C-alpha cells in the first residue's frame, strides 16, 4: 500500500511540474519586465491599508492590556512589576505611529505625487556602453 501511494504521488508531482513548466513557457512569451512590475504594484496596493488596520487594532489591544497591568501593579505591587504595563503602553503607542510613518515613507518614495503609490519604472532596453577590449 505504501508503495502504491508513493508511486501515485510521484506521478502527480510529475504532472504538476509539467503543467507549471508549460504555463511558464506561455507566460514568458507575453510578459515583459514592465507588465510584471505593474502586476506587482497592483497586487501590493492594498498592503498599506492592511498594515494600518492591524497596527491600530493591536495598538488598542496593547494599550488596554497595559492599563490593566498598571492596575494590577497598583493593587498588588509585589506580584506585578510596573515595567510590564509601561512596556505594553509604549509598544501600543508605537503601533499607533506605524500608519503615520508608512504614509511619510510612501510620500518620500513617490517624489511628490501625493502618496498615490510608487511609480513603476519602464525598462525597454539597457545600453551598457561596453566595447571590445583591444587585443
């Protein structure tokens, strides 16, 4: 039974590899660097919104947990150190600053295009200026 499963998995994996290679051959004929870069920029366009939402949510969570740890320290200083609450409040505040930092970084990279996303470089050909060495 184990040998049968092993043979079937080898057949399946070889079919997958053949399918990927056939698809890559067709894609290589139509894709250029410009289309690949454009697709990458389109696919990653929603990442800043995701980072902003996650950082706000985790920042709120850590701020609440920090306040609760400080409350625990006030009620029982011997069991709960103050540094735990302060650390959580500090990290929560840092996470609130992440969207501001990402917005300033994107506007810096956009070179004054009001944060609309980095420009895709268009590369059609490269001239290196190499000449044959004199023999």
